[in-house]
């Protein structure tokens, strides 16, 4: 394929999403959710590779769960993903009053107490619930927040997603070159949002009882800055309603020599707990255990 064809493919995804954004923004919330869930069911049917990966991952995490139950849960995972994606596409003009009509906030004192230490705050969550609403509420509430993200492969998609992320006031740090701006902003007592639950190759740590390739970045940064680590999660609780929870600070597990390992073990343990409460709201079709599988650890 020539360079023109490759560029066309890169921009087509963004064009489609912008048209979908315009269409969904004219619909009431109930229809936005219904559309998103329907889109999720469509992806479940046609996305064989992702569907099989979700069912396989659920088998790793819940080995006693019968396969029909895993399949049914995987379908709900796709529905949740579609609903969350549709919600994000309709977020451009959502202000704080509008957000608060659909959101209960729990544990804000944990965030404020961490900021009182004047070392910035590392906010950690997972690809769980509606993670985009976390940063939107934080920014609209007046907290200085930057989120560390992986750039999308398609330029048009990446541009639209970052437009929506930054509209409430969130700043974006590309994951490829993140260490310096993260440390600078922590020293300015700002918030850094990080989602450290994807497949990586820094170290293998337990996740749902199976070794998983894990990125040590947030742990190494915390070791250097001594910034407090506050976990957060925004879960879907019913039609057009969510609960955003800021949990008490995480402390690194002791007894591990490698920098960052103790914190990532604590993060994995916390994340397992919240996923167990709402297993349909985690991104099970991500190949979380790929590196461990290829390394013969499963």
C-alpha cells in the first residue's frame, strides 16, 4: 500500500468517530447507553479474536467458573465497553453541574489529604469502570491533573480522543516520553493519573493468581519522588449513573529489592479487589497475560 493509502486509513477512523460523536450528542442519555451496549454486542459477535481472549482471560482469573458463565460475562464486558465508549463520545460539552447529576463522589478526603503532603499525587486506576470520567471530574473540580496515555495508532482517532480528554482541563502526557514531565508536575504538587494494568515486560507479578507482565514505571517514580499513591475507580451503578471513589493511600509491599515492585504488587492486589466487585467492568479482552504466556509462565 502506498503512503497515500496508509494515510487515508489513519484518518478514516477519526472521521467516523467524529460523525458518531455528532450523532450521539443529539440523543438523550438512555439512547446513548442503548446504542453503546448494542455496539458492544456487535463487537462481541464479530470480534472473534477479542471474544476468545476475554473468555480465556476469565478462565485464568476464575478457573472454577463454568464456560457458559464466562461467555455470558464476556458479553457483558463488551456491552460495558460500548456503553463507556459512547458516554465518552458525548462528553465534549459536559460541565461540572451536568457531571454531578450523574455521579456520586466518595472518599474525596483521601485525595485532599494526599495533596497536603505537597509532593503531588499519583492517581492509579485500571481499564475498569469509566476511567475517563475520573479525570473529567478532577479537572472540572479545579485540581491540576495530567494523565499518562498511550497514543492511538490512528492519527485521527488520537486527535479526537485527546480533544475530549483535554476539554475539561486535563493535560495529556504521552507514555513514550513521560518520566520528566511527570516528575516536574509532581514537584509542583499536581496530580498524575496512570493506568498501569496492561501487558508489559518489566517484571512478572501475580495478578489473579497468575504471573502477568507488569510495567514498573509508576513504582519507580514513586520510589524517587515519595509521592502519595491514591487509587481511584469510577463504576457504573445504573442507568446514566456512576460512583467515583478515591481510596486510602496505597503503601508498597515490603521485602522486595527491585525498585517499584512493592508498589505494583499493592496496585495489583487493590485492582483485583475492585474488579471482583464488578468483573463485567474490566477490559478482559486485552491480552493481559500475553508476555507471561509467551515466556512459559502460564
